[in-house]
C-alpha cells in the first residue's frame, strides 16, 4: 500500500547534504543493534546513481549520522533505487517523475505508465519503478 510521506528526524538531518550534492533522498532507514547502528539510504538523480555517487553521499552524511546517533558505531549503506523499486510513498511519484513505472489499481491488471505527480492520490494500490520495461513507453 502506498502511504503518505512522513519525514523522520533522521531524514531532516541528512537531506540537506544530499540535496547539496544534486541527489534526491528517496528513503532512509535505521536499525540499532547493541552499540551499532545500521543506516540504509536510497538516493536518486536523473541519469542514475553509480558507485562514486554513493561514496560521495556516504562521506557527506557520515558526520551528521555520528552526531545524530551520539557517536555510536555506524554501518552505512547508500544505494540507488534499483531498476524495479516498489514505490512506498506518494512522494516517490514526484522524485521519479517521467520515469517508466507500473501501477496496479483495484480489480485491474498492472498498467504501464510514466510516473508523475498527477498520479498522486489516485486509486493505486501498488506501484513500482520499472526501468527494465522502458521500451514499452516510447509511443
């Protein structure tokens, strides 16, 4: 189910350094395990995200994460959204605007679309980024 986007305090802490590098912060999640914190960040930029981009973002946010998590040991993973990301929030329709996707409405089959803010709030039950199916949208 696609939900409204509710930014966490951690999201606010790392969003600015990421956007200053030219990326969109798609998602951030964290999990505390004993004295270690595992943080997963998903970033996007038109044209894609490569290993160098992930490394730049990692360096840019590490001091903010150390401050946020009170100097605990941090295990950080930065990644792209992938080729077939399941869309979790309505905000992602804005982030992935113009990219190929698939949506599923109640009682219907998957529909191939270009993702856009105009789809926000419609009767969509599931949606996914579908970069592998791009050739189907060239009409």
